[in-house]
């Protein structure tokens, strides 16, 4: 069993901290964990958020509050951790907030370091974040028609997959997280198109349970409909907890493995 999306979220980075993750992984029967960081932690990634910072002052403030450390700290730590003998396989990667007009910048930044894996995730629609409780309602969901938000989200997901920059698409249906904002359009054809693209571009889709235990969404991971579309189209699906602390490593992975 693998947990393919786990946030370290704590620096300075230490082997002791990683061992906390490993301990929970072993308790939950995992043989492999993929640890990562958000690009919004690292000052060098600031240009990625240019459009969002211009678009809305609250979105700008959110990024400014989170983007605090140099990425060299992370590079140095990964190199150190690679020499350490963990009892299970531990991979180190990055979760990139995908913006379609930033392909060149992302490519240049990713060329700086040899990560074990890189996840592309769409966290933004109309250049403002869709998934931050207490903020996204105000700056996105109450401001734009829900159907338009979904269309923009899928457009970004398609471009993310087609960019050739990523091996894994983060939480593909997390756009559903606010249950009170439902689209009137049928999203199945959009997920089918996305599935075709994932398959064609050999990008894995996460079955990510973050929404379920972190935000209280009733679906444990991908909705059954989306899961079936991905499976029927031959998309490779990878299990992920989206843990943001050690005790969440491996949460519900057993339940969604071999679904
Ligand atoms: Zn994410
Ligand atoms: Zn994440």
C-alpha cells in the first residue's frame, strides 16, 4: 500500500520529524510514502502566484502569509534524507499549484532539482483559490456562477495534465468540496475528457481522501462516478491521504486500496 500525497509542513527539516511519518505509515501497513511540500511555502516560487496576487488582495495576503522559506532548505534536506535508511520506501517531491500560463517558469524551477515525483494540482479557478474555507466562498464561490467555476477548473486540469510537467494529478475532484455550491451542468463528460487526457499523457490520478476526513465531505476519496470513469478509461489511480501531520499518514488508505 502506498500513501502518495503527504505534507511535511514543518521546517527546519529533521530526520526525526520524517521518522514520525514513517512510524504511522508502518502502523497502518504502508510500504511506501510520498512526502511533499506545497510550492506556496517557498519564496522562489512567488512568481507562480503573480496573477492571483494581482486579482484579489485577500488571495495575495494568503500567499504572502504562507510563502516563507527558501527552497534550498528543502533541497538540502532531501539530499540528506536520501542517505538515511528508512524501514519503508520514502520518496520526496513537490505539489505544484498549477497555473496554465506558467509552464515555462514551472519547467525551469523543476529543472533545478531531481525530485522523486512531482504532483500537479489545480487549487485555483479564475486565479483565486477554490478550497480555502472561510476565504474561497467570499472571493470565488459567491462571486462567479458555479458552472463557470467548474468549466474553468476543468480547463486548468486539462492543461495541467497536458503540460507534460507532472507524473500525478492531485485530488482531481476536490472542486466538489463545498457541498453547498453545486453545478447545474453534467460533469461526467468533463471527467471523461479529463480521463482520456490522463490516460493519453500517462499521468496518474490521485484517489485522495483529504476532503473526506479534513473537510467532512461524504465521499471517501473520488466519488464513485469519477472513480468508475477513471477506471473504465484505464487511468492509473494512486491512493493518497493528503495528510498534513504524521498522525494522518495512511488514513483510509486500506479502505480505498483495491476499491
Ligand atoms: Zn492540493
Ligand atoms: Zn496536498
